[in-house]
C-alpha cells in the first residue's frame, strides 16, 4: 500500500508536485537544457537528466501537456461553462468543436486534487462554503432515495472552487466524506468557516460529531457539547414544515405585530 500524507493523498504525488524530478529514472539531478517557443503559451524550458541523459519539457506528464490552444483562451471557455452555458452554446460562441471542449474539461479535471493539495498549504482568513446534493434518473425511474447517482458538491461561494465532489448512494458515508473535507478546511481557516446547505440534517449532525468541543462552565452535571468558535452551519428551512394537513401554507406571524 502506498504511503499517504496528512490529507490522505499519495505521498509520491505530493512530492512530484513540487520537484522537477526526472520522469524516467526519478533522479533529482536535473538541470535546464534549453528553451523553446510555443505557438500560444510563450517560452518554456527543456530539462535534461544528468543520470539517464533523457530530455523532457517542463509540462511533461502534466494536464496541459500537448495543448496548443493558449491557456488564457481555454480558461475563458471553461469559465463560461462553469457559469452555466451549455456545451452546444459554448461551441457556437467560442468557435471550438464540442469534442475539443470536452477534451479540455476531461484533461483539466485532474487538476482538482492538485489544487486541493495546494490550497491546504495556505491559511484562509474566512471561508464561505455552499453545500448541495443532486441526483440523476438513468434507466428505470426510481425513488430519489434509491438512486445510485447522488452527487454531493461543496463549493466556495467567492471563487466557485469545488472543494468536494463525490457520487454514490445517498447514505451516511457520502455525507461523512464531505464533512471530513469541511473539518480539514476549518483547521486551515484563521477566522471562521460558514457552511450553507439545504434542509438535509446529516450535514450538521456529522460535522458536529467530528468537530464538537466540550463547553466547561464549572456547573454540576454533564458539560454541553458545542461547535468550535468560528464554525457556523446554516440550514435552509423547508417550507413543507409549515404546511397543514390540507397542504396549505400556514401564515407566519411577526414576532411583534404592529
């Protein structure tokens, strides 16, 4: 079994992110051999290994290896896709084939693990994360709870960076993995972390079980368990709780009617 680091990723992958080791013999004795000019991405370096004498580009083995389109143009297309523009519309607006855009998305999806690892190296002042779950109906139409296509998404509100994306049955394990990510991010936040979700109670329950602290007041009896200072969870109130037996919404009175 491969050794893992503190965040559960392969240690060899982490080391490869921050070193220019030879991809053939993994030697650290590597130096710059020459420079070359690309069509749309400027100048890049060629490295040579002093052990096996093999040459390789600085993008060798990376997700951007072999991409001829300027990265700024690819980012522009993918940003539009993230904002909700459809595949056909993106192909018409930007003038690229649908297969090309799908190839970019498939290649750059491998960056999520790298960016997540890089993000955990930094300390955040304040984080606001939105969590939601969705499911798909494929084949036979089943109940929502029986669907195998549930997906949990945790997204940063400001940057829209996806912190967590996992698929599976709507079981406790799926929610637990998401809350473990939130707990890891809270440890890296200097001030506070706010999590906004829908009415699914398992978000707050599991996060409370992972991160709770004991509030010692000096009074007799069992001490109260609370969330750590700076960790806030907000659940959306579902309107179905305000409906009467006939399905009508109950009138909500003001606290101090005027």
